[in-house]
C-alpha cells in the first residue's frame, strides 16, 4: 500500500524531527518550519497537514488559509502549546479538522492520524509512551520511540542527546526521570528482547544476531545477555531446543 503523505509545519526543530521520526514508518513526511516553507510544499501530493499555531512568520491559521486555497478538502490539524478553549473553538469554526494540545502524546497523535487517513490504529498494548506533561517528557518519549524503531543503528548516548538538543547531563537526567532507567539500559533492553526472539530461529548464529541488533562486539553482547537472562545466548538457545 502506498504511503499517505503529511505536511508537518513546526518551528521547533527538535520537536519537528521527533514527530517526523514517529511518522516516517507509516507516512511520507514533508517538512516546513514556517508559513513560507509550508506554502512551497503545497505543490507536493499531500493528504493531511499537521500545523503548529505559533510560527515565526505567520501563524497556523494563515497556513490553513494557504492550504485551503490549494487543497480545499484536505484535512488540517492544528497543534498548539496554548491551552486555550477559545483558540480550540476558533480553530474548529475556521474549518480545521481537529486540534491537538502540546505536549503531544505520540500514541494519541498516531491514532488520530490513523482514524482520519483510514489506516490501522496503534495497538493500545504497544510500547508508545502515555500522558505527557511538558516538552522534556515529549522529547524523551520521541527518543524512546526512535530507539524502538532504529535499535539496529549506532545509537550512542551522544547521538541521542544531540537529537534531543541537550547536553549529556541534562539528557541523562531527563531520560531517567521519564523512564526510571538510564538511556543505555533502555537501549540494551530493547536489543536483548529482540535477540531473544531471534534466537528462536535456529538457522541464525549468535554472531549474526549480535551484529543484527546493533552490538559491534560479540563478547559484550554475550556478557549483557547473560546478565539479563542468567544464561549465555548459546545456553538460552539450547533450552529452547530442549523445550521444542
């Protein structure tokens, strides 16, 4: 099935990158940081616009007008950090399809887009973060979602902190406050859970699995796998064979 396309208009580059990362598996994303860039993107085949209210040149209502001049029936969702019922009413009266307050919950956003564009909804049991109270929590949720989707990549602490627009200290503190564990521990847990799944495929050797899930060193993989599961990957597989 061909991917639907979304125009994402957001001035905050960290927020924009994280939303784009959350959407890219299901959608093609066109980006803009303000009204002028958004107007230029309207020549592309776009199925929905996700527009921030507060932009550096003209606000989200002006972007909405520009969209309607080109694509009269296209759904447009307004995002804003202003918790203001009057603004929500104004947006809906103006013709916006819907309204989302920041900081955004990724699960809520993905399900809303799915309903509007007719795609499958996010599983409620899937590991998408829940309620979000502030920008830092939103950013941490975005990083966690990126890790889940891209655990095979080289995802160093330095890279994650850069994605979040923070120094290492602030990032480590914010991540642990949000998830109750450090970034590296979180990343390793995801990788090791995937390794346990892959070990059920007896045609794959342990070295291939280690490389596939993002560990460059087989000895390191074996050591932390044993720490989590109490046995080495080879012993874990041996028990699986005996069970089968």
